[in-house]
C-alpha cells in the first residue's frame, strides 16, 4: 500500500496498542494522502467501519491537496460543505492569525461566526451580508443532504445558540457560495481586502477557497508581507 510504512500504520496492521478514534484515522489518511480505497483499508485495520462514500464523508482527494499546496502566494483553505476547515496553507494561517484550527466546533467557520460574533474579524458593516451568505450556503447543504445527522446536528445547535441565525434561517434563502468579497481585520497588518473564489470538488463535499488581493487596495503588499513573516508577532519584532 505504501513503499515506506509510517509507524502509525504498522501498529494498525499489527493490531498493537489501543484502538484509534475515527478522527485519528482520518488524520492519518490525510497525512498519507490516501485515496478512498486506502483510507477505507486504514479503517478496517483499526477495527472501524469506513465512512460512507457520498457527500458528507469529507474525504479530501490527494490531487486537491497537491494543487492547493502549490498555491503559496495566496491564502488557500480546503473546507467541508458544513464550514469545517480541513486544510489551509501557511499564508491562510498567517491571514487568520490567532483563529483556532483543530478538531471540534472551533474549527467550523459557520459555528464560530454565530456562536462568538464579537470575535468576528470583519467590519461591522459587512456582518449582515456575510451572515446571510453563511446561512444561505448552509441551507443549500441542508437541502442536498436532508436528514444527514451531521447537518441536522449543526443546524439544531445553531438554532438553539444564535437568535441571529434563527432569524436568517427562517427566510429560507438558498444559495451555494461561489464567489464573494471579504475584509480581514488583521491584528498586525490591519485591513486586508480580498476577492474570494470557491471551487467545488466533483462531489460538492470539499471546497477550495482562494483569497485574491482586491484590486485597487494595498492587500497584495500586505499578503506578501504576511507570506514573508508567516505567523510571527510583528508587535514583538518592531
């Protein structure tokens, strides 16, 4: 299956150690850039049922990661149809400095937007428009994957947690988000205006989001500065 088997997969094949969780096996599969067949084999080795092969299993094809990893001069994010970030490049990490990235709801941009609005790094004048865009895009996923537990659970939790989400959800607006404009308020470099382009994978489960500097702004210079300095704190070096 692999020419050189990492320690983690060798332990799985020998059934040594405690059984890993589904999230751990998924993380190993992504790190090894497994295709779906190889990923399913890892799940069998771990004694787990492989994820279903349809929208919602959030499998990232190796080719998509290879493509995204070559786009080093613009921020790029791979995320699921529920808003969960599954991969981001170094420049996206720098642009989103301080925003959590890891397992759980903290890694879901839609959940964070509505559960903690005061942490939004966008001008208040943009909040209403971006909130509506988040909800209409989630509505499209909800319609496409009606009855799926992960979709239902997220929507129910948002309805319970956010009055703003409830109000917009009741409008029943549906629109897949394919392009937008956004302003990041970065703690070190300030305002960064970008043009967003969303590329949908063939199963519309994983999306590639690329941020391009908005024309007529200084965003290109600020993104280049972030690309050079990475995630280091400018306040500590000036």
